[in-house]
C-alpha cells in the first residue's frame, strides 16, 4: 500500500508549530526565529513534503519565479549576470526564467509583457527601451534594472536599479594607458550600445594631448575583433594602443594582431572591459576593467526579493565601483 504524501498539517505537527507558520515560512511572507525555521525545514526534509505550486499560487498570488531579460546570453558579461542572479535565486527559493533578446530590443516590450504575467518580479537591462523598462511598474510587478551609468540618464528612475559607474571605468583604463606612454589610442566601439558614446567620450576627456581615434564593429564577437586587425595595422592612422568596447572584441583583435606579427604590448597595447574569465588566460593576458557582472546579477536579485516581500529595497540607485585589472597586454611602455 502506497504511503500518502505528507501534508502541511503533517509538517506543522512534526515541527510543533501551526499550519499558518509553516505556510508563511514556505511562502517567505514573514520571518521567524532561526530555531523555528530550522525545525520546519527539518520536518519538511524528514517527511519529504512537496509543495503544490498551483495551490501555492492560488493562495499567495505568487509563482515562485523571477524573470531575467538579457541582451545576449552568448556574451560572457550577461552569462555572468545570470550566474550571479541564479545563485541568489536558489538561496531564496525562486526559479529563474532567463530570456535572451539576442541583441534585438525591437520586441522587448512584448517580451517583458509576456514574461511579467508568469513571474513574481523582473530583472531588466537598462539598455532596453524606456517603454519596456517602465512596463513592470505599469503592470504592478516589482522590477530591478541593471547596467552601466550613463551621463545625463537614469538619474530619476522610479524603479530600483543596480548600476556600475561607466565613465569612471573608462577613465580608469584611459589613465592607465596614458601612464604607459601611449599617445595614439584607437577605440574600437559597438555603436548599437547606448554606453558606447559615454565610453569613448570619457577616454577623450582625459586624453590631454593624446589622440583618440574611433572605429566600430557590427557585432560583439571575437570574429568581429579579429576581422579588423588588418585595417588597424595597415591603415593610414598609426596606433600604439587599442581600447575595445569589451573583452570579447579585444580577444579576437588580439588574436588577429598576433597573426599579423604585431607584438603585444611592445608594438601595440590592447585592453577591454568586463573582466570575463578567459581574459586572464589568453596570451598575453588581457588588461581589462571588471564591470562587476556577477554582482549586478546577485545584487539585483537581492533587491527584487525585498520588493516582492513588500520590504523597502533601499535607495533607488545603488552604484558599484569598477576595478582596473592590469595585465600583460598593456604592461610594456611605448617606444
């Protein structure tokens, strides 16, 4: 004869608490003394209690899921954002639903609208359209925005956000490049990003008598970086340093330069942004700025959890500081 599944009442009896206490602990509706929560968790494990998601949703109005919309999951920056959010989601007992826009924000509003109807809250990139960013608030769903600060924008957001100081990141890298004696800097940008103009603008702001030139790639891929190597080496503009929009582009370009016999950093130094894991292991290792990708994900989910529980998530905008990671690709001085 099959043993019947454990019920909420069974858990309450085993833990020596009321069924309402068990329900509130399971649904994160209140905080109890650690020893009480521990007894309930132990009873759940001992009885192999399984909560019915459909019933839970009917009672609480919650789905137990968080939606995270990213621009391109192939980009390690966004992969790390997802990783940071995933760790926190697991700790808080949420399922994380990730939607990849594949760098096409034209359908972002419809995507957010569809996702909002089956999750308890959303984490959205600041690079989405204003309409898409504002939609959760209009639907009455908690949301947190993540991304880079942008001069003249995002100061009056009503939605909580986790932002990294973008101009400071570019200035950190620019100062380092200048300190190595480089004076002919090529910025390889990605014009579809709203951060692009700020990034090159900050470089030019601190360049002084150094020259900052600019070119763009159409995609944020290693292949795109590799493809422009020859045009930089054999082009009319003489370059002794390259700053790329991100590490992915920089690594591809580094490979292309080495194939052409360019010595890095002796002939040309190169650097990027994001501090993706592989940047440490290419040869030479890549100088970059840590844009705190995992922290953006984890801190965003922490704040969203507070909002879902109707607790004050704190100040609207939380600003993270970038970190310069100096490595071999820029450590040689200019000749």
